[in-house]
C-alpha cells in the first residue's frame, strides 16, 4: 500500500528582517522598482521624439527667416558669399520653397554626397514619429536629413530644408543621458515611496500575522502567538479579527481534545477494573438465583439485565476505544416496556418525578435495545435532575408519546421542568459544553444524540420554555404494532409507574 505523502514541515519559525531575502518585502521592492523603471522607460521615446521635432522646427524657422533676405536683394538674387553666410547661420545646406505648385530653390550650398532621408513634419504617423530619434541616433555618421514643414513667415505651400544630422545626433545623445538620469531619479524616489507605503500598510502587517501563525503552530499556548488587533477596517483588519477568532476556537478545541484524551485514558483504566467487579457481581447474582425469597426473585431479572448491559458497555469501551460506539443492531423493540425499564433506572417514582406514558404494549420501534435504553435513561435522568433542582418544587412529570408516520418513529419526551437555559441551547449536544448544571459534565445528551444518529435518526430539542422542554427522538422505520399479550410480571415500582400514566 502506498503511504500518503505528508506535507512539508518547516524547520521552525522564520526570522524575517526588513529585507528578508526571498520574502514578500524584498520581492515587493524589486517589483516596485521594475514597474516604476518600466513606466519611466515608456516616457523616453515620446520625449525624445518631441525634442527632435522641436529641433528640426527650429532649423526650419531659421532657414525660413534666412530665405527672406532673397526677397530684398537686387533682382531677387543673393551672392554666393551671402547665401553661404545665411545657410551657415541657419545651420542648413539647402532651402527650397514651393508655392503655386512650383518648387523653387532659394538658398543652395554644397553639393550633396548622399541622398538625405526624409522627415515630413506636416503629417507624421505616430510610429514613424516615435522611431525618428532612434533612426537619428543609430543611423550612422555623415548623413543628411531632408525636412518638409509648413511655412510660418511666407505665403507658400511648404518649405523644405536639407541639414546635416550630426549636430542633432549630438544634442539628442546629451538630452537622452539627461533624461535617463532624471527618469532614474524620479523612478527611485517614486519607487521608494510606493515601496515604503506598501511595506507599512501591507507587508509589515502580513509579516506580523505570519509570525503569529508560526508561533501558534509551535505552541498554541504561547501568549506571543495571539494576533494583536490593529483596529483597521480593511482586508488586513478583517484578516486579523478572523485569525484571532480562529485561534480562540482552535484553542478551545485543543483543550476539549486534551480533556477527552485524559478522560478516555481514565475511562479505559476504570473500565478494566469495573469489568472485573461486574463479573464478581454476576457471580453473586447467580448465587442469588437459588434464593426462595419472592422479592429477590422479582428483582433478580432486572439486576441481571443491568449487569449484562454494564459488562457489555465496558467491553465495548475497551475493544473499540474511548469514544467509538459499536454499530447498532436494530430490531423491533416494545417501546412501552423499554420506557418503563429506563424510568426505573432513571429513578422516576410516584413520590418524586413520575412517568406518564401514553404508550401501549403493542407499540414498537426499530432500534438496538441496549442503545435505546441508554438514550431513554439519559433523557429521563436529565429531566428528573432539572425538575428536582427547581427551588420549592415538589414532584413533576415526564410524558412519553409515540408517533409513527412517513416511515419513521418519533418518540417525544416532554417534561414540566424549568426549560433549557438560553446560554446552553447552542451547545446543548456538544461534549463538555451542553450541561446547564454546575456539576454536569455535558456528556449525557451528546452520547444520546450520537447513539440516535448511529441508527440513522436524530435527537433534537423540539421546544423549550419556562413551563418545560420537549425532546424528540427520531428513528427510521415504523414496525407494525404487535398483538396485545398478557402483561408480564413487573417489579412493583414499574407497575406503579405504569398506573401513574
């Protein structure tokens, strides 16, 4: 058989510093820096494109102003020396103007050795506008750029210049380094502020919660493991509250488990010795069977049944464990007789709390006789003790009725006691939690419900008030009533209880 793999076990509580390697804090710092740098990198291309566009526009405007000198020259012709000076001042090699569909070369410099690349500032696509600076930076040395733009000082269709891009590349490179420096500084400042804010409001509280969880796992009783509530109203605050509640519930469960373990060990030891004592009592009852006393003869069957149940229960506890019940062996049971026998063991009597039974001798239920007896005894004993603890109360009654419908039997036990206190109703059927008495262990109803659920049914509190409580035992199956038979001889207390019904 393949053994199931166990989850990895940490070696112990982890010690995290402000920048614990591999922790959430360090990862947050790295991711914050990367994201801010990425955001800064997205700004670089449009900023460079805008810088290059403005530089080219400045050259176009300078060349346009220089071309106006030809308008005032004699015969609209300038000398080569003046043309060279104007081109040098404007920082261009050629200037052309197109108006009325005619393109005219206004200022001309040296012949071009290479074909210039074109930049049209009139209608430039976004992709080409963003790529232009990088074409200038990495396009090579000695290139010329041909720029076409709309004129500002002339009445023309467009103005065209040709200029070397060496100066543009040089200024663009310097501007790029300044931009990188500014972007890195802003990114570092913004990333640091974002990191510190997130670390203060998110990471540090999570580290505190994680530390508390690790300490709680190592030692639930360690006071340092308790989560300190910050009073925040966000998800972190809700997580702190829920974790604190979970720790409280888990501590209570662990304490209950420890009590159950201690109780189970004690019960196992007691049962071992108790079974030997019960065996001796059975031997003594066998000797009593030879007695000719009629009172002994009448009481002996009940004593033998009680001893048999006690020995069987002790054996089951030792065989199946501290808390495990044996599977029920359901069969038709005369419920009227079972109620009377349980009332005798629960010490119901006409002088105190009496039994009022509406059952007939023909009524039956499908149940394990011994487990049904234990259920009824626990319910009747609890009801009797609750009635007897009422101040100034004398007597009382427990009424038992049966209803069979929809393929199940519903046995109802109603008492006229003080009712179940509101503080214990929620945990009424939980071990060590459902007792309303200071000296109660809270096990009787828990055992009774476990036995009922083992039959496939349930035990519930149907109603409760200061006038009394009603418990309902539901058992699957509704056997047909048996034919009335001659009443067997019963002890006098049982017969008295039946007459009280």
